[in-house]
C-alpha cells in the first residue's frame, strides 16, 4: 500500500465499516466462527466487531496510531482462521460464493502489511 497522509484514516474507516457490519448483519460472521471456540458464535461476532471499532478509533488518533495499527496487523492475522473456515465451508456453495470466500484469503496479506506500514509511519512521523 502506498504511504499517503490519508492511509491511516482509510485503515480506520475500513475497520469501522467492518465493525458496523458485524453489528448490523451478524449472521454471516457467526458462520465464520470456529466451532472449537468457547461461547456462542454471536458473542464472538460482537466481540470482534467491538475490537475492530476500538482499533479504528486507535488508528484514527495520532497519539495511539502506532500501537493501534500494530494491533490491527495482529488482529488481521488472528482472524485469518475464520476466513479459512469460511472458505472451506463455501465449498458446497455456488461458484460465486466459493470465489468470494477463497478470494478473500490472500487479501489478509496486504491488510497486515498496510497496518504495519501505518504503524511504522506513525513511529517515524
């Protein structure tokens, strides 16, 4: 991702948008929660949405940006197993559903790199 002055705010917007999606339409996210986790899928959906909202706020604020962006990179790594589960579960779905599910997997890499870049830029700026 190119380093631009708006890059941290775009990352914060992405995280905030994902948080809102978790709250407004939780059902698709519930389906990605690995069964091995304790509690209910809905609880994990809301918890991950709350985490995304907190990360968005942290990335948006210059004083907390470095740490929050690094935490965002860790979060993107942490939710990767849910994306893998989503992709594997989509194998019985339509070709379009499989394409979306498997197409999301490689997107985690640029998200992690973007968040790390925002963190580095905040540390040097």
